[in-house]
C-alpha cells in the first residue's frame, strides 16, 4: 500500500541577539509544557480505552476473517476504520476479500496465507464483503461489514481522507522463480495418481432383458493430485462415478447401496423418469439411510440424450465431494461425413474436497486426450460444480452439436464453451493441428497462478 503524505519542512531559527534567543527559549518551554499536558491526557484516555480491546497506542486490533470454499467467516463482520481486517485464506484455492461498490480489495491470497485489508478511507457504515474470483460470490462467499470509526493507525490518521492506493500484486517471487515454478508445474504433466473415474460400467443383463447396474456410495480415499488425498464421497470408489451407457427404450435397474455414514439418494439429471424414480428425498422417496439399499427402475426414453446422475440429499456437500457420474442414452446425431474416433466425458468440479478438477483430478494429474491427426473427437462437458466454467481449447474450434442432451438444429463453432452448473454441452473437435494443445477453464484463477498451472487444465495431444 502507498500512502501520500506531505510533511512540512522544519527551518532552524537564527536569533539576531540574546533578547530574541531568550524569547524563543521561553516560547519553547511553554510549548513543551503544553505537549506534556496533552500527552498525559492522551495516556489517561487510552488507558481507559484498553478495556475496549485497543492497544496501548490507541490502535484496535484488526478484525480476523477467514476465507474458504465457499464461505466467509464470520458472516457478519464488525471492524473499525483504523484497524481494518486481517484476512486469512483457509481454503484450498486462491481467494481475496473486497468491499462491494468500492475499489478496496486485498490481493489474491494463496492457501494458508494472509493479507491486511485497510479500511481507513471508508466512511463508517454498512457494506458488503465478497470474494472477487468469478463465481465465488454467487457460490456463497459474501458477508456483511459493519464499520465504525476509531482505532486509527498513525499512517491512516496522517492520510486523513486522502487517496489510498492498493498494491494488487500478491507475488513475492522473483521473475526467475516464477519462470521455474511454471516450468515445474507443466513438466509434471501428466502426473500419475491412484484412481481413474468415469469408466464405463458394464451392466448385468437379466433374463427378461433388463440391464442392471449397481452403485455403492461410500467414503473413499481419493488422490486428486500428487500427494493430495481426500476423503471423497464416491460411487464404486471413483470420482466421477462410473459412466452408465444405455440405449433408447432399454429397461434398466439401478441398485444403490449406501455405505456412507449419512443418508443419500440418486437423481437422474436430464432424463425422463417416473415421478417415483426422481430421487428427491422427502418429495418422491425417503432418504436412503446408511446401510440401506434402494432400487431405481424404469424404461429409458426413446431419444438419445446426455444426462448426469448425482445425489439429491445434502447435495451441497455430497455432489462436490464426488457423488456424481454420467449417464449416456444412445448416440447423438453428428453432421454428415463425420466419423467419430472416440467419445469422452469431461466432468467439471470446483468445490468441496475435490475443488477445481476435471474428472476428479487436478492438473498435473488430469489425463490428456490423445488423437490422431484428422480424427473427430466427441466430448461431453458436464458441470457438477457450483460455478460457471468457460472451457477453452487452444488451436482448434469446438463444434457445439448439443446442449443439455438436446441436438442443435444449427451446430456452431466456438473456441470457448461456457458451461453453467447443471448444464451439459456436447462438442466435436476435428484434430487437424499436430501438437500438444492446452485445454482449460478460462476463468484464470481456476487454472493458473504464479506457481504455475493447476486445477482445471488438461491437453489435447494430436499425433
């Protein structure tokens, strides 16, 4: 922070004679005497105010605020203009703290680090605090601020109502250190970790032709990135859960075994089911308690579509922590002359214990897609997170052929496809350009910082 303060320049007096010097000496004694009285009064006032949480210098301690995914604690903040706020990032990704409708904000704060938010330029009153990372405010990172006068530091008092300029750079790294960190982060890709999600789940075909799938919900150790192992909520031990693929008109049965310590359910998002199979606890079924099973059974709709299955009980915790998977019905129509070489799932997450991830993994542990030059690759984006993610592929266009499983009458090319929570987009990529092409969320704090790439980054490798 830079504070501008013009100090008066002291000039040395040169008395012309002894009389003038004596007068000056007497004047100084009088001034020093007055300062002594003032100092005594200030000391008495400050001493009386110590019981109000102020220091001996009259400066209140800054209010402590903690940021995490996706809350600000406490939700109702009280602070003084002089003391400001001490902000700690207790989460797993970068956050910052800003005052709405003002220019005041901390720099982006790395996990485990702290910054001070100076409030000395604000008038006492009520304000809103929030995190400026796109999507974080909507996900719940906002709080009220009640600001009172007092507790000014010497710098703030000297500044008065002058302009406070915030230094928005949070980097303490040298350019050389930053370059090396970037090189190290990319050099580790693709990193090996335990567990692979979204794998195809083969059904058991019963004598009457019913396709039966079994899903076990349980707490599982899941390695999101090298060394980062979390207690994820999983279907069949993986994040995302296994991919279910069926044909239009199939009669299917999905048996849920709940091995978690809390109740759960399954909602088949984007598919047409009987009301009793909708999976919304209390509304259409009882919660599936720990140790219990529940069977979902119905006949699949007659048209191809792309759906998701996920918990609809304590979903704010269970879905971001891993209880989600893809369910694909048939094959979507593709433009004439296009022959697909592969079909891929790209499930997006951004919160809970998984945090920023593609298919349950954070860069450098994300798996690259590999294609031969000239191949057509079909990718289904499924956003099971709490934020919008504009997915950007370098080098080649993405031909959007369906939204939420519904084919588009006029497919269109985009280089960045914006996927909101709950949405599904299907894109085709014609792998015409050889090389390794970065593929990432273009909300940059979801993909990169001064330490290099992380989170929602992968690559398309065209051989």
